[in-house]
């Protein structure tokens, strides 16, 4: 390795008290040196903050900073806040239900940056285990049916590393065009970063350990399909020419809303 970038871990948190301690433990035990962990809580209605505080009080080797927000600003805005506060050359965003399966996943994620300074971002392989899926009720099983037991190259912030200076200069995640009701900000971010430097897939793995919700209903599932349809509609609106956009949005939005029923 030519050099070893310094890294801050940024964890946006919202209502994940049941899995947060396991996620933090999997981060804390990584072999790659971590300068700091920044936890940004989005006004969680559960005990997420208490879990984070308890973990921080029992683990002093790595500084853990907990930021409690007065309202829910969303995942992307929280990542941007964490990146602005970080004191390192690189930042790693990890979702609060992202579990690192071994203690060298961060090393795998950071290694490309050590040998190629033109790399500005790297994503992981996203793993959906049967272990979590079995604990879901029927409608949550439907939500993740298309990804269970699959390993998918990812770049949606679940365990991504960014050159911090490039992240900040690019404006970070676009929270004006995309918000809590419309996603695809991860696609937008990576397209913008590719204009600056290399965006790669690493060999690092992260488990999507989404918490089981016994109260998850068909209406929740439908709301998620609607969110995905709106998100891809916004993506098409921003990145496709007008004449193609009208036709694509007309066909794609209804299709995306139905793909869950078709098993895609």
C-alpha cells in the first residue's frame, strides 16, 4: 500500500434499536483503523439513542459522537451532516441496519483507495441473508423476496466510502431534488462522482439486516412500491431527454408498482 487513508464512519439512525448494537459491534471490531464514528439520529421514536449512548460509554477506544436531531431530516441529509463534521480524508456511510459479516470488511473497502488516488468512491457487495428473511411476516417477506440469498454489487450508501473533499465539493447527496418521499439520490450521487473520478465496486460485503416488523402490512408494502415508482420517475425526469422521458415514465411507473406482485 502506498498510503493508508484516514476514515470516519457515518451512521444515520432511525428506529433501529433492535439491531443497532450488533451493527456498532461489527464496525467497532474492524481491523482497519477508524478515526471516529459519527452517529446521526433522526429523532428516533424508539430507544435507538439510548442504545448508541450505552455502546459509546462502554467502548472508549474509538471516539463515538452522537448527534441528536430535533426532527427527521432523512438519511441523505444526515450523511451530508456527518461528512461536514468528519476530520478525515475519507468517510464511510453505513446504514444503521448494515451488518459487517467479518472484521476485515472495512479493510477490503479501503484497500483500493490506498493504491489508486483517482478513486473517489467505492461500494460493497450487498448481502440479503435467509436468516433475517425468515423472521419477517408475510408482507415483509414479499418486500425482500426478490433479493433474499443474493449478493448484489451496491452503491446506495449502505457501506460506501467517499473521498471526503470530493464528497463535499460535489455537494453531497442532493436533498433538494430527492427527499424522504422520493429516493434515487444514491444513483444521482454516483453519476455526478463519475464525472470527477473513478467509482468502483469493492470486495467488501455488508449484510442488510433489516429489522423484523410484526406490524408490517400490505399497505406498507404498497407504500414502498409507490416510493420506488416515484424515485425512478424522478431519476428519469432528471437524466433522460424530454421526448423519451414522457414515454418511459408513462410505462415504467406502473410497472415498478407491480413488479413486487410478479416476483421481480
